[in-house]
C-alpha cells in the first residue's frame, strides 16, 4: 500500500515536472565548506546566459552559495552583501556580468522588468534567491538548485539547466 502511494506520488511529480522528476541530481553538503565548494564549482562551469534559481527556505544557504560563486568567478575576496533590500546586486569582470537577486521582497512578478532582470537573463549569469517570486518570468532552461536541511548540514537537489553542466557536476 505504501509503495502504491509512493508510486502515485512519483507519477504525480513526473506529470508536473516531467524532466525534473527523471533527472534530479542530489549532492550531499554536510558542511558549510561543501556549499562553498559547490558554489565555486558552479562558477567554473557557468557561462553567460546561464540562470541559477536558488531555492530553499530562510537560512538554507542560498546567499552563502551565491557568495562563493561570485568570489570564485571574480577571482577575488569580493564583499558580497545579501541583496535583501536592494533586490539586485551586479558584479562584473571581463567575462561579463553576474547578477545576484534576492526576490523575497518582490511585491509583483512584473517588477522583474523594472529591475532589468529579463535582459540580464539573456546576457549575464544570474543567481536568483526566492525564484518563486518570478512567476512566468523564470527562464525555461534555468537550473534549479534547491538546498534542503539534512541534520546540521544540507543537500542540493539539482534539476534543469544545461545537461552538460549537470553531468559535469555529477561527475564531481
Ligand atoms: N552545507 C551546510 N551545512 C551547514 N550550514 C550551512 C551549509 N551551507 C550553508 N550553511 C549556513 O547556513 C546559514 C544560512 O545561510 P544563508 O544566509 O546563505 O541562507 P539563505 O538561504 O540565503 O537565507 P535567506 O532566505 O534568509 O536569504 C549560514 O550560516 C551558512 O553558513
Ligand atoms: Mg539569502
């Protein structure tokens, strides 16, 4: 009976997110240093136009991962404040811009236009905390990275994005 319920739930999930249900990559992150390492790894694989949707509850580690990503990509110990109030912080180097957004305080998805995020999705690397606030503005091909608590640590559940990027992450 329990198995039947689990199968039904899996099928329901597969119907809602067909790709996601088939290809979730799960990476254990027992310590904060593992989140830092994952941020740096993603930074080494990212290219202009890649969008990373950082999901998970308050305190999951989204900003920590974004900070590690930005520092690794820029190659310096940049000050990376959480964009809780500014909503967006933009960083740049020769390779192009990195947009770090925290949309927790977004009141309407159309504010995404005002922030210039629609254009940034095309040309920049974008890291978005609280991406559920995007409504229909989320890029179709974005990588979803959900941070979940596991004891005192975390795990990352990764779906979508470029398949070569997901494969590289899975290969370590
Ligand atoms: N793998 C991990 N194991 C244990 N602690 C972690 C791990 N990764 C990050 N943390 C810790 O989680 C805490 C919260 O991180 P952070 O501020 O990045 O969360 P957040 O998801 O951005 O929260 P908010 O939704 O409020 O913006 C930090 O103290 C960070 O060091
Ligand atoms: Mg945050």
